[in-house]
């Protein structure tokens, strides 16, 4: 069984099978280290832990007597700093912030701060460059429940020479004061965070989810917040109960998230799982997300940041992941004023989310808000109510219901007009569809460039099990159930080898759609 070594750490390694199967194999296999069985697995992305640094290993995959092997050498580690030796109690009651922060500050280049089994009750911890934070099995970093114990990161500060700005805090795409997150890294390079331990925001025991859209001192924090970081890898960590967006990389380069498990209650507000914002080079492999909002939301800020600190989110790879519950499986927007391009989502399971592929923007995001070259392929959607939605009238922000945002008559194309380029879906199976298969609404003055869906099979719920839902969050748009294809203000629509079963209609509804290729669009 062929596989690739994805990333090598000081004390662990992550591999990925070379396979077209989605997320996992049909049968389990053995993972060997130096010829000895280490574990049994069936998922396409596997992490092996409990290795030693600076050591050569042979890793192998065995199935039916056949073995594929590769050699690797774990990374150098200069020192291992046990936080217990710095005074951390790990009893879940004592405040361990000072002890763990002391270990972090004392950590030498290429050193590792080690948390053995225990519950470490802390306020925000600040990581630094060239280090590893290792949460061993049974180690939990648990967030303090009192917001007054959380430092504030100012949104924007003028530099001393008044020639520039220095941004720290952010809230929903704007540079605003926000509480520091449980794990915070600012301008950090070469950082690893490894498990199998847990980061628990403890929001269910605090007041973060009460009046979530009301600013109290500052805006709500994340569990993990990375600001202008480079070469960060997070592997095999469980992340729970976030006050807000759970893992939030912000203006980062070359970041990897491998075999994470991210979970928030289904009714927890604005608890997106993983939201890369204005980032270049994002890899998400083997990760399972089940949250109260979008599982993943790819962003690039609102207009001010795009105008003054422009950075496109680009080169995003999401593969062999599972996204459960939540409003959207993988979303682009709506805070995407800086643009999003070159996104590849493949070999993933979308299970029980409201929407699968979800694109959302609106007037006012600006001309740099170009969402283009976004491809979903080899996906299984189970119980996803609305598999494909593209919405350019998204009613977010204080002016979201204004005539400027919601008016469906053409507006003047200007510096505030966003654009959606090419969105594609290939080899996707959708079981248990409720409202619609595809609902796309572009701006009349800035139509969606190209929608291309190839080799799609969609099966609706039985008529007596369907309910009315609004597939796109915009004003003056009817709820739907059992609808196949609705497209409005689209430049080019390609539906090739698309089979729809059990719909309440038998033909697409197309309004102001330009070039059409409906080759082998079949209703059964």
C-alpha cells in the first residue's frame, strides 16, 4: 500500500496513503515502526507518536502480508522542558499560567515544552519561534472562565513614526480589540504544536456564548490564534469548546493542520472550526470538525484590511477530512475582501451540515474581493441539506439588510464591487438532499463567472421528509424544498453528467444565465 510521509516532527510523524478512497480505507491496515506493529488504522492520514528525536526510523504499512516501507529521521530537539519542573500543578484548579509561560520563555531554540498528563488551568499562553509545545496523552490545557483574566490585544496601533500601523486584535474581518486566545502566537516562525493532548477553551463554563454579538471590554477570543506566523504545524491535537472561531490563523504563511479533532456544541454561536484569514499555503489533512457554525471558513478580511493591508488567501489544500454538523462544510467568505484563490478540497466527507460547498459575499467587499479557482472533487455528502450554494447578497454586517446590499437591480460597478470567478465540483455524491442541489445567485452587475459541475449524483430525501429552508441568506428569497437547480446572474453554467433523483421539479430554473452546457443532466 503506497503512502507518502507528509511531515516529520521531533517525536512524531504523519503519513498519508496514496489512494482515491475518501477519508478512509475499506479495510484496516497495520502501521509498523522498525518492523514492529505500532498501531492498526483505517484512515488515509495517520500519525505515529512516541518517537525519539534525532533518530532514524523505518515506517511501514502492512496489509494482507504486503509491506511498503520508507525511512525518515526525526527532527533535532535541543532540550525537553517539563512544565511540572517549573511549578505547574496540573490539578485543574491551580492557575498554571506562570509556570507554563516560564517554561516557554526559557525554552532554547529547537527545544520542546512538555505537558505530561494532567489538567492545566490557564489564562492565555504566548508561544515563540523555534519551539515545540507537546501535549502528551491525557494532558489538557483548560481555559480560565473569567474574561477579566484575559489580556486584550489592541486592534490597530499607529507606529511611533506614524508611518504605518501595527495590528494585533481582529474581529470578523476588522482590526478591533479582542481578547488574547488560549494559545496565542504573534510573529512566530518554526512552531510545532503536537498531541495527542487537548486544548479546551472551557467556554461552556464561562459567559463567552452569552450575548455573543455584544462587545464586553473586547471581542471574544479563539482557542488558537496565530498572527503573522510562518512555518507552523499543529498535529494530532483535540480542540474543544471555543469562545469563538476555534483555530484562527491570521496573515500567516506555510501552515499545516494534521489529524486535528475540533469539536464545539451544535448550538454554540460563531464557533467556526478552522478559519484561515489572509494566509498563503494552508494544508489541512485528516482533520475532523464538528461545530456550531461553519466547519471551515476561508477568509481575507473586510474592506479596510484589503485596502490597507492587502493579502490574498491562496494555495489552500484540504484533503481526507470529515466535516460534521455546522452551517457549512467548507465556506469561502463572507469576510473575503482581500480575495481567495487556488483552493482544492478533495477526498472529504461532509456529514449533516446545512451546506456543503458554500460561497458568500456581498456588495461592499470591494474589487480586490475576487473568489476564483475553487475546486471541490471526490466528495461524499451525507445528509447535507443544500450541497452547493453561491450567494452574492449575503446579509451580514450592520448594513446587511440595506437597499445597497440587497437591491437586485444592477448597481454601478465600482471599487466596492466583488467578483466570483470559477467554482467547480467534480465526482461528488450527495445523499439526503433537502432544499436544493445547486442554488447560485450572482450580482446583476457582477455575474458569477463560471460554475462547472461534472459527475455529480444527488438523491433527495423523500418528499414527506423534506422541509422548507432558505438556501442562501439574502432578503426577498423564498424558502425551498426539493428544488434541483436554481441559478441567477451567472456567466457560464456547465452541468455535465449530473444525475438528480427524487427532486420536486424536472428542469433547472435559470435566470440571466449566459453560456449553458447541460450535457447529460438527468432527472430520475
